[in-house]
C-alpha cells in the first residue's frame, strides 16, 4: 500500500512541477486534509489540549480554509472548540504558547461579534501591554514564560495581539506586539545569515559541516508570524517599513535555501544532515511567500518556481485518505522526520499555504475574469451577483454571452447564470450564490 501511495505522490509531483495546480485541485487537497484531521480528532481524540499551541497553530489554517468553503460547517467546528475551551486561553497567562489560541478567538469575533469570544484573551492582553518587558532574553530562569525569548513565539504571540487590535479597533495590542517583536528580533536574528536562531542556547552551536544551527520550522514560524502581523498593519504604522524590510530579507534568503525536493529541510544550512523533506516548516514558508506575492510585496516571476516546487512537495505528502505526512515532531531544533509522521500544526501550515496559493493561482494564471464575493455578516445568506458585460468582455475572448460560463473556482461547480440585454446588446450577467458567514468565494467567468 505504501508503494502505491508513493507512486501516486510521485506522479502528482511531476505533473505540477512546471505549474501550480488548478485552484480547484488546490482546494480539493485542502478539503481532504482538513476533513481527515477533523475526523481523526473525533475518532482518536486530541493528542494535546484544545488550548495548546499545537492546536492553536492548526486553527490558523482551519480559519483560512473555512473562509473559502461554501458552508459554515468548518467555522462551526471552530466555534465548538471555543465553547469546549469556555473561550479561555491556556493556564500560563503570559506564555505565548498559551495564548496562541487567541488568534482563533479574535478572528471568530471579527465575524460573529460575540463578546465572550475574546473576553478572557483581552483581559490577559490588557495586563500584558502595561508590563515593562525589560528582562534579558537569555534562555534561563523560565524567561519564556514572560518574554518572547524563542523564535516559535513570534508565530504564537504577535499575531494573536495583532488580530485582537483588528477585532477591537484598539491599536495598543498591535503596538505592543510590534515593540516586543523587535526586541526578540534584535536578540535572535542573525544579520549575516538573515535567519533566526531558535533561542540563545543555539548561538554558538554548529552542525557537523561547521554551519550554524538554524531550524527550518523555527524560521517558518517566524516568517509566517511576520506576515500575519503585517496583514493587520496599516502602511502608516511607524514600524511597517521595518517589517517589510525584514520580510523581504528573509524571503530572499529562504528562497535560496529551498532544496531540490521543494521543501526546506529541518536544518537550513546543513540540509544533508536531515535529508528527508519536512512539511510543517515548508508549509509556513510557502504560505508567507505566496502571501507576499498576493499582496504585491514579492515579484511573482522570481518566486513562481519556488512556490511551484513547494506546493508539489506539500501536495505529494498527502496520503490518499487525506493524512499529511513528513511533519517533524514537536521539538526545538532540527530532527529526523519520517514518512508517516504527522501533527496538527503541520495541517495548519498546509492549509495556510494552500489558501494563499489558491488565491495566487487565480490572480496570476487565470485566463478569465474573477468575481470575488464576500459575506461580512455573521449569518449565511443568498446573494445575487451582477457583473456588467463590458467588464467581462475585456477579459473573455469569446464575445458570445451564450457561451459564457461561471464556475466556482474552489469546487469547479458550474453556476447557473442569466444574461440581461439592452435590446440586442448584452448588458450584464447575474447569478445567485450561497455565502456562509465570513466567507469569501471566487467565481471564474470564462
């Protein structure tokens, strides 16, 4: 059975090396992985608490995927997680891992506007923003319980505070996130290598080849956290340009470190020491780069091949039943990873990457006209979409309105449409769609 799965994976990887898969193929892979993960959690139980950082990282990808779905069933699963948690963060109030789950709560609040979703997290954040945070970040005296002294924390903590600012309209949480981000960066970022150490214990360590120790997933945590903060930050923010500079530096450096198999190995500067591909770090890095292309911060031509290879590696690491594999186990440094290894944070990374690559494919390689339909309401609704014919005619080669087709870009479903005429001239097309709460759906007019 394993040999068969490997053959399927290899054939798929070869098929997409030259070009990112079609959007509906990307969506299908995401759906299979998401469904497998929810099913497995239901049948085998949760390996770690639902407030744990591993779960919190999974929720980030599940939230991104939920926004593309035509049903709110996935949002409802996440709301149930919040209910199970009583909308509380973890036990250690100022430990970034224990409030990573705040990202989920804040993003759900932005859609559903239920104050209980963020009450506990906001209470903690209000206490956090007034602390001086003047301690050294040296790894001793349980500093990680009070400061962002390890690179993983830059995914767990800063986005949680940033999304809370987005949810509440209060900038103090984002401002504190920015201030603490730069404190951690000043301590952990190697200016020469343009990479982050995991923590101070690794400053002087070396691999067998003499290279410094920079962890693949660790730097994935950082660059993914960076773009999540940027996604909430106005260009007028005083630290915006600093974030952009760091983001572009890391993106360029990581692009150069991608391995021929399309992934970033566990040890970035000594990839042969852990030669297997690794999907959690790769997912976070691919997510961040695709986000940059989609937001006009990185040039598509330069990063196209990098992202093609990354998605081929990620999608070929999904078993037929939807299980994502080659996920390095929980840890703090480069380590071995095996064919069947999986964990929920790897799924979060995969879904984040897939969501941005889905959008990238639509923006960069689509031959038709894309209609984006957004529901900002807290309830599902049907919506009529009307598009002037003149807008479609600029992008669609065949000018016969009777040959125009509307397709759900995610599922490939053909959507019934009507053509309105002004006399004999086509005036507009219109179609009706179902929108779940907080969803964004994309429709390809060809």
